[in-house]
C-alpha cells in the first residue's frame, strides 16, 4: 500500500518540498559551523546530523499518514489533542525554559517543543469537526454547544502557550484557528457573534492581567516591540535584527560565497535557527536567495490548489490549515528579520534548525498528500 500511495503523491508538491528540505540542510551546515565548533566544542556537522535524524523521523510519520484514510483522522485527532493539552499543562509548571519560553522538554538528548505539535493537531481536529457537523453548522438554528467545542479546540491551547511566554507560537495558533473559523461552514451571523464574544473575553483577560501584574507582556516581550530602528537601539535589544540587516546588505546581489558568512561569527546569536535567512542572504546574495521566495509561493499555491479540488470538507480544511500554518511561519519569521514586526523566535520553514518544527512540517505536508491521494482515487 505504501508503494502504491507513493506513486500517487502530488509530484509537484513532493519535488518543491524535497528541494527546500535539501537546501535547508545544507544551509544549516554553514550557519551552525561556528556555534558547533567554537561555542560547544562539537563536530562541525553536529546540527546537520541532528536535523537529518528529525527529518527521518518526520518521513516515517509521513509514511503512516499517507496510508491512513482521512475518514479515520477524527479519533486520532481527539486523542492527540487531549494528550498535547495535558503535556502543555504539565510543562507550564515543570517545563525547561529556552529563550524565555517555558514549553520545552528534553528526551534522549533531543529537545522538543510540544506546542509545535499542537498546530497540525488543531488543524486536523477542526477540519474533522467541520466535516462531521457540516449540516448542523449550516442549519438556521444556533448550536451553542458545537460552537463552544470549536472555540475550545481552537483557543484553549493558545491561551496556555501565552502564559508559557511563547508569543510567536500563540500568534500562529490563533492565526490558524481564525483562518479555519472564518472559512468554516458556520453562518456569518454566528461567526460575528463568536468573534465579538472572543474579543470581549480577550479584553477582559488583558485588563485582569494588567491590574494584577502591571503589564500584559513580560519585559523581554515588550523589548521586542521596539523594532522600527533596531540599529539605533543596538546595545539594548536591537543587535540581532541590526546584524541581520548587515548580513543581508553584505550579501549584495551575488553573496560572499558558501560558508563565508561573517555575521555568523558571534554577531547573530544562534544563526542556524530563527535568523538563518540572514546568513543565507549573506552567502548567496539577493538573486539566489530570492529563489526561496519563488519556491515558497509555488508550494503554497500548490497546497491551495489541492484544497480547492478536494472532494471532502475535511480535505479542504486540512489543506487550508496547512497553507495557513506554513504562511504564518514565513511571514512572522521574515517580518521580524526585516524589521517590520517584532522578532518572536519563530522558525523559518525548511531552513531553521529545529526538530519539533521539521517533524510537524513534514507531517503537515503528508496530510496534504493524503488529501490529494484520496481525491485522485475518487475521480478514477
């Protein structure tokens, strides 16, 4: 069955994804070399090997996903949602703190961020709810219990992640939920009522936090809002964005050459993670780096095409959710790097080092491929 399904994969999506994965791995080798050797006394290929292991894990999970019919996803999504919710609640009190966020866990030497796994789980769970209750959601009668379930699935985990001080992940989770909610079969008037209720709850929650602790955000989070002119605030928080500007500017049109980045030498902290595009631009230049944007557009366009042609409601929303998921990561990562929004520590798809994210990314693409396979089978 696996061999048959591999032959039925969307070849365009597969090729684009493969190119991005390979390019990302090669970029990690260059960007992480200084950190591995000089900072941690590790082999130069240390982060490359760890990322390769995570990609392999993602491919194994993907092999299972493309063999499981989407009609069976609901029971898996329900169990996984409860499991990840429980894990996040526990980590709120016991989790490892990394870069200010207390939602990390270390297993066998590998560090994972469970909130990353919540993204594809929420996408699938909401898609299955919209598919199962399509007629009820389209009915004239308002169904408060069903709407409450949808809000619970889409909003409970983002609230937990917010209190874990991971603002970037929270924004992406909210973006995924709002996109799927606005595109859902729920009547327009019910959508407006629900959004109004959520806004009231957010305002009340913000006021309670403000009066309780004097601020809604932590000092570290507030410092990131000063992003308009980072080089003028170099010593007090603007150094990462400013050095990113320098790296991109030094790359010019054709780049300094592979492995010849200067900014990765202690100027940009952990250059193989959130700021890796600056290193890619410095070494490859504007022209070659622009190919990444072309590949991103083609990838997102292809996912939207699969969504538009999907034969089931769940298929349409799974693909829409995955496209939103990837787009939000691209927009927030590059938006922070280019200084048009706060830098939030969100990984860049396919390029940033990060095991949790790359596993979820590959699994999400496998979900799209499964939708494509089922659509192909139904049209035979």
